[in-house]
């Protein structure tokens, strides 16, 4: 199985999954605005590209990039940006978390949602994130917890205001969640393959936190 999400799964993902996250993306964008972060902001594993679009709407002066290893995802993202009239604000390109094509110390903020669990060698991605971030730059990485309880799943859906947007009834999604390709077991982010890659990475300042049905991994280049 490839790391990326190729056609036709990319089309399904755009239509039934990624658009459900828009309210969450708005909250992340509001955090970017509240922290007064601008400059160059990169979304790794952008998929259909909606997170950088929401950031573009709230952070007027940011230079935004969306990078994905799937060619079809990048096409979808470009089309979504055109539909929103933001194609001149966000540049999407085919690239890998391991090799973004961006310059050393050139990025102010890295964002990523739902992508870390796709990476076969997360350590290579953390090396690349460290290389491209400027000193003081941060990476905010969010990924699913496949062992979240049904109550945590429901609380997160409620907190992120997703109830009205779900493609299937919540009782069904709650039961399906551990069997969907949503993320790793929590332990993997702490002491498993991702946790070990983090502790071996050049990042000395990082924090892994459990937040309902997902984890947040915050990295800072010192
Ligand atoms: C589950 S989707 C998440 C998409 C979007 N960020 C979201 O939250 O809906 C994971 C994305 O990561 C991409 N991906 C997987 N491995 C990658 C890699 N090594 N480098 C860049 N993108 C990758 C996939 O093609 C896919 O679009």
C-alpha cells in the first residue's frame, strides 16, 4: 500500500472526509492568528488542501504552501483553492514530508493533520521539519488516536462542531473509529515508533498531548 492516498480514494476522501474537518481547521487557523504567526506556513500532507485555505482567510499576510505526496490530492487542492478564490494565496505542490523542497531555516510554522500515521519513517520527516524551520519556528502536528474511547470520540465531534457534517450516523462512526485508518494507538506517539523517532530527532523542545480522539504533537526549533 502506498503512503499517499491516490486516485480514486483521494476523490472519496475529499468528498466524504476532509470537508467534515473544516470547522476544526478554522479553530487551528484561529490559533495561528491568535499567536500572531505569519511568514511562511506549510501544511504537510495537505490532502484536499482545506487547512491552508482556512489559514489564508484568517491570516492575511502569510505565505502558504500545501504539500502532498499524492498527485491527485494536489490537483484536488488546487481546484478547491480556485473554487474559494484563494488560488493566488496558497501554493500546492507534490512533495514528501521527507523532502519538501523548501529551503533551510525558511519556514515559520509547519501544520499537519491526520498524516503522521501515514509515514513509514517519521524520523526522516522530523529531520526535514527541523531543517526547514527557522530558529523559534514551530510544528503543530495533529493525528488520530485509534484507541480513543467512544465517549472521547463523541466529545471531540461535539467540541469541534462536526455533528451536522458527519457522512454517517455518529453511533456508527463511533463503532467504526478503531477500525478506520485514522491514526495510531496513543502509545505509538509516546513510546512507540513515533515517540522514539521524536526523542531521536534534533528537536529538543517538544510535547505530545492527548486531546479527545486525537493527539497534538508540538515541536519547536531552538
Ligand atoms: C488522512 S490524509 C489527511 C489529509 C488532510 N491533512 C486532512 O486532515 O484531511 C493524509 C494525507 O497525507 C498524504 N501523505 C502520506 N504520506 C505522505 C508523505 N510521505 N509526504 C507527504 N504527504 C503524505 C496522503 O497522500 C494524504 O493526502
